[in-house]
C-alpha cells in the first residue's frame, strides 16, 4: 500500500507538471505573440508568478476537488491513481502532443467521475439531494463553468478591449503600443497568478484526498486528516506550486502558437485586454472555489478581443476545434480512468 501511495503522489506531481507545461501557453501566449518577451523569458516570467500565488489564495479549489466531487467513503488510493492516470493520458498523450489546448482541470474532473462511477456507480458522486441539491452541487457548477468560463472571458475581453480603445482614442499608435507593452507584463503576471492559484490547488486537493484515505499509514496519521475540512498542509501547497511552476518553465510551444498566433492577431493593447479579462475570471472563480480551465478562459478572452475589430478577425474554425476538445474532455478522460480503475482494482 505504501508503495502505491508514493506512486500516486508521484502521478499527482506529474499531472501538476504537465498542467503547468500545457497551460504555460495560456499564461504567455499573448506576450509572445505581441513580442513583448521572447518565449524563453516569457515562461520564466509566468513561472515566477505561478509560484507567487501561494501568498495570495487559500485552498478553496482544493476543498472542492477534495470533497465536492466524490463521496468520502469510496475514496481509495486505486481510485485516485486511476483518476490521475486518466487525466494525464488524455491531456498529455492525446491533446498536448497534437498542440490542442485542453483543460487539465476538466481532465481531472472527468478522471474522478469515471473512476468513481466504475467503483460505486452514480451513488459514488456528490450530487446533492433532489433537483435543487444537484443544481447546487460542485459537480454541476464545475460542468456549468465549462460553458461559462469561456463566455465570461469572451464578454470581458470584448468590453475590456472597447474600454482600452476608448482610453487610447486620441493617442499616437506608437505611444499606445509602448504603454501597453508595459501594461501587458502586469496583466500577464496577474493571469499567471490566477493560473497558479486555481490549477495548483487541484493537485493539492488530490493529495489531500490521498492522505485522507491513507491516514492509517504512520507518517500520514500525524496530520489527523478530517475529510469534512480537507486539510491541506503548507508543504503540500509549496510542493504543488513549485511543480506547476517547473512545468511552466518547460514551455509548450505548439500550444503557444495556437493560442497566441492562430486564433487572432494581437497587438499589445489587445494582449493586455485579453489577459486582464482572463485574470478577472480566474480570480473570481478561485475565490468561489470553482475549478476552471485557464485554457478556456484565455481562449474566450482572445476571441472577445478579436471580435472588436470584426467578426471574421477570429479564426472560428480553429476555435471550433478547441471547443470540440473541451466538450470531449470530461467523457474521454472519464472513460480512460474507468478502464484504468478496472485494471488497477484487480491487484
């Protein structure tokens, strides 16, 4: 059992690393496409502010992952391991290698759902009591934000761009570019903080679940985990944010090209508007404990900025391919994790 616990923690950290690598594109796509920073320095910038999130947020998203998706009495090391492996296989081996932006967050949610259903059926999910309980459940809210996050990003990106253009309406274009080149560094930093704050907490929640189910192991028992509180010790926060920052440092250049270049052409004022809109969405969702996709958020914001020029400025065919991947993510990762659990549970 102890060996499997260590393997599962390692899997959680691999997921965290892949999350940072995949979502690095979301944090730096706009500052790369507007040539504010080179890709190398952009990832250093993003990784630094990923880590700074440890001083800003608590662990509301970790608590959602830890107790808001599956019932406490079905949590096992095998289930957590299967959920992680399903998310990693889908997010990295199927999507990131093809340069398709995908939500690592929703890959993890799908992984948890698939493994839980394979183990205990639908009763293993935290769905609340009755219809009202279901609509108030974390599962429903998380799935709802698959749609709301990019829409919020798009709307905020559009109006932020309109507002910035109004402020700059009497200024020389060269002066505007210079101002927003500096502003974009700040907006990118905020978005990276939002990314670290929301996404690293998912790994924290997974490790908290793992320690809860392994609490009879001597080195774990000392923490006296209470599932209802989902205690996340500081060393877990530090580890998760360190690993996601290292993942960001590794890059993800194929996805950067898709997000920062192929979706629409951006100037510094557009990059600033998109990142600010994305950061507002991420900060709001994190404060409410809602796990959201940084990929969806920034993609929606970039499309919103693009539509201020004209509707055709956004390459909707590429955007459509991204949306299809979003729709497939939860069921695909759920199926993979269910298969993994079916195999792992035999041992």
